[in-house]
C-alpha cells in the first residue's frame, strides 16, 4: 500500500484464510489510520490509540479468538435486533469499530445492501466472521474516519467508542447492563485481555506487584462473591444507532400544526368511554 498526497490508495485482494465472503470474489481494503499524536488539539487525550490498536491486533491473532467473543457476540446481536426494528432498508451502512463483524453477521441483505466495516486493527478485519451481506473492510481509526459527510444511510457501533478520546456527550443516555460471572478476578482480567480490552489510558500503571494483585482479588471476592463462589462483573452497554431520513418513513408534523393541546389529553379516556356507551 502507498500513500500519495495524503490519500490512501485502495487495493483489492482475495479473502484472507478463514474468511467466508459469500457472493464476493474480491474484498476492498482502505487505510486511514492516523499517525500517533495526531488527535485534535481541542480533544481530550486520555487513551493511547496506538496501544489499543496493538492490543486488538494481539487479541485477533490468538488461536481461538472466539473464546472471548461471548460479550461482543451478545451485544452485536442486540444491536442487529434494533436495526430490524427500523421499518426500512438501508442501501449503505457503516459499522464503526467492527472488530470481527459482530453486528454484520446478524443482518441480512434485505435489510442492508452493503456494509462498510471499519476497525483500527488489521488482524480483526482479516478474520471477520461469516456473513450474508456484501461487506467492505476499511482499516481506519474511529477518530479519523475517511468518509465524506452524508455517505451512509445507517451508522452503528458496538463496544468500541469507549476507547475514543474525542467522544461526544451523546453517550450520557439511559444504558443496558450485562452481568457475567467469573471464577475470580484473574479470569476476568484474562478475558478482557483476550477481547483486546486491556487498559490503554496514558496514566495507567505499567506494572502491578503480585501482592497488590492478590490483595485486590481477595477484596473483590470478599465484597462481591456469589453463593456459588463466583464473582460478578457488570458490563454497562450504550446503544446508539443513527440513520438517514427516507421518504418511506413518516415525518414529524410541522411545529404549531397540532389540533389538540396537551392539556386536553387527559380527557381522552372520558371521550372514549362516552363513545363506547353511545354504541
């Protein structure tokens, strides 16, 4: 791959080993990964994005990455269900931070015509899961997406934006929680590493002493132990889906066009009961 004048060239190649691409003879890959330290000058710089890319690449290279996919599989399925709740089809969709394609595998071509999957980790894109819809894999940082405005009809993201530095306050909404029980704290940490979800904050401690880790595990078990001896971990999930307006969908009425005031809504039950009596 070559970079010319600030643009990344596109190339086509056959699917990587183990990648099932139904109906696609070729896969397109584009790169737009930002260089280290190139965040917006006004953005918070909490997370080491280069380290997060290395963590996710390491996780995707493991012999059995599906061993740690249980949480991402569950959340990807729930997001797909929310897409199906929208009564329309989308010709062009985008998944920001797709990983191995945890959302796309649950969608069909009647709902999404073509799916762009973006991730910072090239190894995740090389080992995507089997899916029905046509996909385009794009190697790019979630903070520097290489797309023009108003390109997509649908945008989804699953378990990725929590590592983004410049994240809007839009995440401050009502959330979902998934609880998983582990034999102990060390098994939880092992799984987080296997998911590529290890800490990448700049102010993280490079090394924790063994005694500190053992003490933390003991306190964790003492405070939160279940009856069967396991310890719970709660994952807080934020769901966001954005889609572009389509003519097939109803539009809100213009401001001031209402014929009934909110003050009269309380009379609806009385009106309905009177109507039933008159019948």
